[in-house]
């Protein structure tokens, strides 16, 4: 390129990834998850509350930048390059590093014990929350301890006590979701049959959300479709009166609420996992059903979802 050549960048609308040559851009204050600036909560324990005199301070966080990727490729025989296969996100490893600071050794021992206790349950994942001043923007991810908790026993200060710690967590589902849940219900259906858009759902995240659907009978027939993605589920048997069947796209389960009995045999061969596309798409959920009474009810619950 000749010396002195000027490269012109076409003007772009201001967005999440654009800047300005005129002035700084403050930002939306809504993108997440927040990091070391956030108060972090796990199993009732709060980290990074910097107003406290005795506190846990998180200085480094690894793993909130992106999830693991499961990528598959095949070499091209006798040629350069490769053939890309399908790629999926795997789990997510999150590492919290920082220090405990207290004014007395007795309080230090208390806070070390509290840290061990909060992360001691290895049987199930629990929400790791990154709090936002606006509670509707608080983000969480379900995870549990994957390696030993490291607390370095070393005294390097004179008038107070300080211990470095490292916490290793693993999330099987790489999605961050809003803490607050979106809930919508059909209410009482206007007649014994229905064929219309039941819900128009918005996922204000950047990744497909995983809804949970609740169907309380009676339903003689039921067909449900997300018209934006054309994902459907369809029943081949009726939902009896006073029974609630749950279609959970998070854990890919379809079961009766009170007994836990699986209902996969009641799904048609066309049925799929139904997700909610992220913004700017509006997910128009079309329901076709018959055999409805005043007891029939259809509900959906989901969280805005981020990767």
C-alpha cells in the first residue's frame, strides 16, 4: 500500500460493537454477564461486597468470556483443507480468584469455613449469580465445584489478615440466563377448540432460550409450533382432566407433574425440542387444540438467555 494512503471506514450506526471518532460512547449498561465489578452470589454466600470491612474480593474471573466449543472436521483426501462438520457449545469452566481480607484471625477462619461450606455440595449444580443494580439484568449460570478449593495459608501483612483463594467451577449448560423468569398463561380458553397465536414471546438475550411448557388437561388433541423456527411438538394422546404434563426443553424431558411418569410415547414423530430465538425475532407460538374446557390451561416459563 503506498505511503500516505488513507483508509476510509464507512459510517456505521452506533451498536454494541461500534465506536465513534467524535466522542466516547458510554455503553448500554445492560450487557452481561458483569465481571469483577459485580457482587457475586453462590449458595447464599456473597463475594465482592467491597463495602464490607471483612470481605471476599474477586480480582480475576476466567470462563465468562465464552464457552467450550465441540468442533468436528474431516480432512479432504488428496486435497488441501478440510470439511467442517457440525459445531456445538460444550460446557463452561469458570475460575474465580481473589482474596479474603479480615481484621482478626478468628474472622478469617470463619470466612474460610463459609467459603468451603458454600461450594461443598458436589451432587447438583447451583446458580452462580452476577448481580446488577437493575435486578432484571442480574445474570446466573448453574454450576458446581470441579476441583479442590484452594486457599493459600500465608501471612504477608502486619495489621490485618489476607488469604488468596481460587475456586474452580464447571457448568454443564453453558448458557447464562436472567435470574427473573418470564411467565405467561393462556387463561381460560374462549371455546372448546383453539387455532391461533397463543403467545408472542421475546427473548432479549443473544442465544436461543429453553422454555418449559405446562399443559393442564383436558386436551383431546394438541399441536404447538414456534412459527419463527418452525419447531413443533404434537401429542398423539389426550391430556386427561386435572393432569398437568410438563414439556421441559432444558432437560429434554416430557413428564406428568405429580407422578414424574414419562410421556414420550404421547409425542408424534414430528415433535422437536422447541426453543425461543433471540432478539430481534418475535417468537409467535401457534396452538391448535380441541376438547378444551374451563379447566384447560397452557403456560410457558423461560429466561432471557446469553452465551
